DNA sequence: TTTACTGCAAATATTTTGCAATATC
DNA sequence: GATATTGCAAAATATTTGCAGTAAA
């Protein structure tokens, strides 16, 4: 991620914490920084591993707490694509692509589609204030389709 | 659900079981029938409760197994909107609406949008065979927006 | 007759919670 | 100094698995 973008969204995080009178702890910023280092999806386990690698230990309780705060702040998106674990992604990434989910192997491919994004922006709904969108397209990836054809099922 | 529609999708289920050489058990059809009685989303617990009410006991293992079969058959859609439990819905319903998910209270409202459906039908993706899609619009429902405004947060 | 399917119970995995200690404001 | 936040461990919850018995093909 560009340093400029990182600085911008970090400022949004600080702004949110101030506004909600939440504390600016070292743990929260360390977790936030690590999240920004992921190029795409991640789960709690991956996040925890990365933090341990950097010798910054945080408890599971704090991880979940911080993720809740970031989701509430609108900076991180929660994806429940596979049953478990829940996957997360930076909102600035999620907004620009849709997700192709293979119903056979569970693999997820991201697809940029700015036209669709524009369509979504124009969506008007009564008694509801849209914040962001997630479009999941379920189907067969090419590998699984090939396997199914070969097995004749 | 209309009797005609029920008969049609039940036939599709039978066709799928035959094609995959899976067995046509009483449990599978009882579960399928109960699913068709739900007007919208349901989870494993709700499904189990309804079956018990009708004095048809099935084990959790069978419930999960049958749901997997129905999802594989493309007759039921799996929604992972809340962390747990996983929610399901008949595919014929899911295709015709998008989901408005409140980020505050978790409430889900369904919105019919046939224009969007047409857009999705036209979606072409390389090395991927789309089967169905789910569009989740996250945001604030009117109740939560009102509460937030009153609390001044 | 073969073996896929079922029920039950135990195992697994993730997320949540309670509480004492700590650090932010 | 008040209290939000943290870490740890235990609890809660959903889903999966192993295995013996049952029933569909």
C-alpha cells in the first residue's frame, strides 16, 4: 500500500477513535498497521500469526475487539464467505471488486469491475442508508469445472 | 409457496439425486419439504425446530448433510451474513432480491430488484462459470439511524 | 447383498465472556 | 484517579467426525 494512502486511512481511524471517545492504544494501531500490510483477504489466525512474527503479541480478545471497532468505523469489511473462519478485508479494496466464489473448492477470486461499482453507487433505497456493497458471484472455477467434466459427474 | 412451484423444484431435487446416484431417503424429502415452507431465510436451528414440531426427528448430522446436498444441487443458497449460525434460503427466492444488512443491529431486509438481476445475467467472466450471485448492501436501517442521531454519536 | 445414509455422541474450531491487571485520558 | 482496554483462561456455540446400526438400490 502507498504510504500516502496508509497515512490517510490511519488518520480516519484516529478520527473515529476520538469521535467515539475510544482509547488510542498501542495494540489497536499495531493491529491496524498489520492489516494494511495484507494485499487482500485475511482472517484472525493470519493476523495473529503476522503479529507474532513481528514480536507483537496481542490476545485473541483484543484482536476481535479491534476488528469490531474497525468494522464499525467502516474501514474494514467482514466477509462470511466460508463457514469459518470469518474473513476480513480493507474497505478501500473491497469497494473496487466483486468476489468470485467457487462452490466446489471454496476458492475466492477477486475481479475488478468499476462499471458495477458505479451502478451500485446509484442505488437508492427507501428507509436505508447504504454504506458499502459486497457482490458474491458463486459458480465453478475453471479447475473444478475441468475436474467435474473428467469425472463425468 | 404455490403447489406447482413446489412440485417443480421437488422434481429437480429428485433429478439431482438420481443423477449423482444419491439415495432418496425419507429424511431428505422431509427436510426439503420443511425448507419449502419457509418464506425466507432460516438456519439449522429453525429448521430442526420445525421438524420436531411436525414430529419428524432428524439428527444434526443428517440436517447438515442434506443442506450440503441441496446447496450442491443449486436449490438452496448459503448466506454467511451474521458470523453464526449460517443462514440458508431457497435459491428461487435468493435470485430475485438483494439483501440490505444493517451494520448496527444485524437486521436483514430483502429488496426485489429485477433490473439488477438482468445486469447480473449479462455478467461474463473468463475462467469462471457463474451459477448464482448474492448482493449484500451494508448500511444503516432507518431505526438504527434514528437511534444514532438521537444519541448524538 | 452392497454400501450409502442415519443417529448419537464426542471432537473440533471459532468466537465470546468474566475478571483481575494495566494503561489511557 | 476513573475507567476503558488488555490478557488469559474458561465458556459458549456451531459444525464436523467416527462408528455402529439401518435402509435404499
